[in-house]
C-alpha cells in the first residue's frame, strides 16, 4: 500500500477470509480494501470520500488485495499513525460475491509517547477484543494475522 514510500516502519498484515458459521470454508477472490493514516496521522488524501473520487497521485496507503484459492491474503504497508481522538488503527472493508461484507478496524498497539491507547479510544473499545492485533517479527518485518468471516447473503 505504501507505493509512495512514505516514512514509517514497514509492517505486514496477513490472514484468511472464511465463510459460514464455522469459519472454515475459504473464500477465494474476496476483496480486502484497506486504508489508514501515515506515521504522522495524516490520510492521503486527507479528506472523506471514496478513493475513486481521487486520482492515483493523490492517494497513498489505500488499496486492496484479493484472496487466493485458499482464502489467504497479505499486504505490506507502514505502521499507522495516531491522530487526535484515535489510537493507531487500520480500516478494512472485506467483500465477496454472495456474502455480506465486513467493515471494521484493526487496532494496532500504541507506541511509547502516544497520546491515546486503545483503552481510551471509544471506537476501539466498541470493537471485539480480537480486533486488537499484535505483531511478531517474521523475516525482519513486524507481522500480524487477522482473519475475516463472511456471512452468506
């Protein structure tokens, strides 16, 4: 997502998109839309609205990936920044034909010196605890896993 090489620590987010109540049936070709603030807490563009309303040179840290035949996805980006009233987070919208989509946020760990933690962020607190992700270094890159479960329409 960081095709403009904005400053920040490189991270990897990976996981699976599953279907059904058991969450064991992989969903191939699911689309995981992603957007977040840069390491200083600014969005690119720094305004509301669909990314399709902007030219590609105005957009950064926004995009999407699709799942493979096993429902697996991954993307590289930079550690998101915090901004007034919000802890660090990554927005996602996961969709697939024949399924209800899931719009949510991945709440990433606060860093030393941050102004707000997940425990102080009302939006973060309204999300399930599983949305608070942790990172483990894999091949030198902080990596987190997050799986989605889609409900059949």
